[in-house]
C-alpha cells in the first residue's frame, strides 16, 4: 500500500513539475530581473533633464479669467482639476472640466500670463518638449501620433492622444507627450520593455498585464503549492520506506 501511494505521489509530482516547469522558470527569471533592476533606471529617471522652475517674477492672471473664456465657448458643468504646467518655458493653467450638455471631460490650456486659451500641442511643439525633457542629446528617429492603445501597448492606460517621440539612442527611448495636457507623461526604454514582458509572464495576465487576480495565475499558484506539498510527501514517504527496509 505504501508503494502504491508512493508511486501515485511521485507520478503526480513528476507531471506537475513538467506542467509548471516553464512557468516556474519565468517566475524565477522575472524575480531575478526585478530584484537586480534599479527601478529609477527602468522608468527612465536617469534620462530626465532638469527643468527649471517657473520664475516668481512673472505677472500672473487669475485662473478665473481663463475659466470665463472657456465658458464663452462651452457650458461648464464641473471643474475637476486646475494646475500649473510649464510648456516650452511658459506657465499655463491646465484646467479639466466637464461640458454640461455631453458630460464629457475636457482639458483646456490657458496662458497664465495673458489668460489666452491655447489649442493642443502640435507635432513640432511635442518634439521640442521631448527634447527639452531628455538629458540625452540624441537625434529624433521617428514621431507617432497615438490615439488608441491596447492592453499590451507600452503607453497603455495613459492620457490620449499623445505624441510618441523616439530617439536614436542605445536605450531606444520613446518619450510620450500628451497633446491636450501639454506635458511629458512617460519615458519608455529597452530596460522597461524587458521588465514589462517579464512582468506579464510573472502575473500571467496576457490581456492587460496588471491583473493579479486572474484565474490563470490562481490555478498555477494552486498547482505550484500542490507540487511543493507532493515533494514534501515524497520525502516523508521515502524516509519512512527506508526505515522499513
């Protein structure tokens, strides 16, 4: 009876090992990469240029002036957010509001010195902002206008539309500039892309990459626990068997 139980546990352990082996390998590789990576480098912090703060000597207009000008073209329902951003060295109010008739959230930029409204960034402005935000003096390789992303896009879940400005550098860095917000959102380099792929393999979320509660991960986690438990049982049965012999 002991031999029969020992055989069944060994076969279960062997099949589970084969079934889970590749995933265990990815979990281990991912864990090694995560633990040995500097997250600041992954997120491109070392590539970001120092941007001087806005001078306190400038004359500012009230945000109310900008809001009043918005109301001349749209019926404002709610103001969600109001902040100051710097666009090409000049201060702007970035105002997020909802339009009364549609309820849509809209971002409007207004010059903080004159109160004049401005449109979304043009491509040449986005490229210039990307250059100013990078500490690397590299040539621009290509520029893309991103209006949609999927769960695997490196800019997923971020404000759209945006300009993706890719530079000719060893790190193959792309800087994403949101056209309506007027600001840089993300730096994406090769180190981040490796991290992102291994993170997908780690979480086993092959749709959006960030769902840690997906059923595939749960099933493999339970199977992994069974593999470990069967290994302990095998050790215990083998020790008991050797004593009997």
